């Protein structure tokens, strides 16, 4: 039995939608996209034979939200809250998103970082109901058949992972599905995509996590992680099937390992509307936050000296977008590149000591010349450490995407602060346990002069004797708006220029533009407003670059607004 819509397949922003469906009784209550629970009206209960299946009192969605909030706040841990919210999403999506959108600041750490990390680790033990698709290598010949199910006809946004690099937790195999589910919840909660248009996918190519393989309850394919030609052929089969099924879909790559993330992005970014949030989204939010930080430090962008701890796709992606910003500010590409010091597992990437043949193409552009370290005084010969870079390069910006908890030690931070009046420090690794530093420590080690952005949520810091909210430099400021624009405007490719536009839009929203003592980023409660601003900026850039045509700026804004769904219950009637 299917669902038939009278007006439009997907309800629009702020409209009263009427839906016809052939489902009734328990079948209707079991459909999370249609279920209204105790909010079914008397007439709807008559029509769909729901009397007796529900308590008699008809409630508003606001009353339902209040009841869920009370139950949620009574739970002892965030993981318990995560489980409750996932169960709510699987039973009543409209109520789930009403709860999320009106309580973003409280809900974001529960449905996404840091709690989603524990959710991925415990995924097999928490598994309850099917959501999204698990496409495994043993069933690779059935991908097209699986995707052809009519329930996926409205899909416009896919988030896909292979589970190999989940946050800073490594290979979680099939448990990585928690990430696409969480990301798409933010697409709907922040960007306004209707949940019926979103599809989380996990490509189950096995896992090298022995703890998962030894777990009798593990839900994934029990096999060592497949690599090489077989892996590439599987990815190619998946992408081709997606293109055939949904020619205009947005495909977001999520939490692929370093050796695959940038490679797959480059391979497919011009074949369909596609981007990698770890590479490009992280870069955009870091760049936007740095542009905002300039309002506090007063040091122009082209005079910044940037250290990135973590030489993978995320770290080099950040460096690349900031470099492009410096070029826009007046530096040549070589001058801009010389202002970056990328530190990996073996220390500073530098000619002579770094094996260039072992580096990925995206890493090579940030290998420092040997001449740039002539005269440096090192703690020990052999490699140049992060502390050596602090002592000799005198950076103004320190960014961490290493996954190494506590990597920004007191010694390193104090050395940086000795040479910089307002050190900008972004420990971006998540979950919280993997953060390179705790914000309150950074305040103490810099005598309060630090400008902070973190990847995970932290409690307020004490600044000048008063509590100050720590800016969470989270990708949720960027990707919902980028995706909203791409889908609403049917942008064929997501270019680096569009992410630059997103970063600038975020910087324009910075409260610090008007008050240097204020936060760098708007509050998390404003993520929906931020998504619209980012979407509009991305749309205007796409128009300027010729990616879309025959639209005026007003028409771009109108199409974006039309795409934004508000979690409200529709009026329902029984159809045939």
C-alpha cells in the first residue's frame, strides 16, 4: 500500500498540506513519515479507524514536544538520550524534527557529535529498526534492484560512508551508519530538507576492527575490509547506479579514510553533484571562523601564519581553502602556500626529510622548502616537531585535525602565546575525548588572550571572571546550506568556489563583526538561519560562475525558501 499526495509530493514551507494515504489503523501508526501519534484529530481517528489504538485525548505537536523533552531530560546519559531520539525518529519523524528544530542547541550534541561516536561504536547493540540502506559487497550485483524500490522515488540527498574513519574513532564497519543518519537529521533540522527526500547509505566493504568482528551481535559483513581494485569497482558500481536512479541527486561522501576521501572526491565530483564534508565542509567552517577571528585579532589574513596538525585530507583541505582566501587577499599562490606549516605523524612536512613519493597529491602542495627552516633551533635532530614550529615559525593560527587528545600541550601553547598577541587556536578533532586541547586550559595558558573554536561542544569558559560560550566550529554551519542550495537550484557540480562562498557567508554572520568581545559564530540555535544565508551565498556564486542560469537573485532566494520544510503535521484523508 503506498502513499498518495494531493498537492505536492513533499510539503512546502509554511503551507497547510493535505495528504491522502491508503494506510490505516496500525499500518498508519507504524509509518514514521505519516504517524502523528496523539495528534491525530477526531475526524482523522474516525476515518483511519484509530479509536482505541490511541489514548482519547487529542494533543498538539507543541504538547507532544513538551512531553518528549521532559522524558529526554530525565534520562541519565547522553547515550540514553541518543537512543530515545533515534527511536522517536523511527516512529514519528515530524515530532522528532519539531523537537530538534526548536531545541537545536540542546539536541545537537546528542544526535551528532560527540554522542554519535558512541552510537556508532554501540550500533550493533542498539540496532532496532531499518533506516537507510546497507549495500554490501556480497550483494553488489543487486544494487540497482535495491535502489529501485518506489519508496525512494523522492530522494534528493544521500549521505554515504564506508565506515572506515568514523570521527576520531577509526574503523567502525557497518556501525558507521550512525554518521549518515545523523548528518541527514541535520540536513532536515538545519537545512529544511524534507526527511522523505533523504537517504543514508553505508557501503559495507568489511572491517578491520577486530573488536567488531569478534562481537557476536555485529550486524555487518564479517570480512576483512576489501581494498584495491575490488573496492574501486564496488564504488564505481554504486555511483553509476545512483546516477541512473537519481540524475540530479546530491551525494555527500562522509568519513572515508585519508587514502580514499580525496581520491574518490576527485574521481566523481564532476560526474554528479557531490562533495566530501570532511574535506570541503571542514575547510569552509574553519576558513569562515578564521575570517571571523580577524575581527578580534586585527591581523589581516595575508599576514597570518598557519600551523595545521594533521596532514590528512581534512587538514590539507583546510589549508587549501585558507590559501585560496589569502590569494584573494593579494598574495601569490606560492606566497600563500609558504605561510602554512603542516605537521603530520613524522613532524613538519618538508623537503629532504619527507618522502614525497608517499604523499598524496593534495599533501604535496604544503611541503615546506628546506630554505624556510634554515637557522631553526630544534629540540632534537631528525624531525621538526610541533613545538619546533611554534618556537621558530611564530604562527598566529593553530588548527588541529589530528584526533590526538591533548596534542596542544601547555608547553606548545605557551610557546605560541609568547610570540602572538592573540593566538587563534582551533582544536577541531572530535568526539570531545579526541580534542587536541580543552578550551579552559587554552585560556589559562595564554593569560586569556586566545581566540578559540572547537570541533566538539564544551562548557562555557571563564573569561574576565564571566562565563563565555565556546564557539563550536562545526560543519553543521556549512553543509546543510550548501546542500539546500544544490538541491533547490539543481546545481550540477559543487565547486571549491561554492565552499568559499559558504565560508564568507558564515563570516558575515559573525557577532564579532560588530563587537570584538562577542562570539566568532552565531549561536547553534540559529543554525537554520545560517543555513539559509549560506544557501543564498552559494546560489549567487553558482549564478556568477555559470553553474546555473536564467535566475535572478530574487528567484534564487524564492526557490531556496520554497524548499525549506517546517515540521508540522498535515491534514490527512483516506485514499484508495
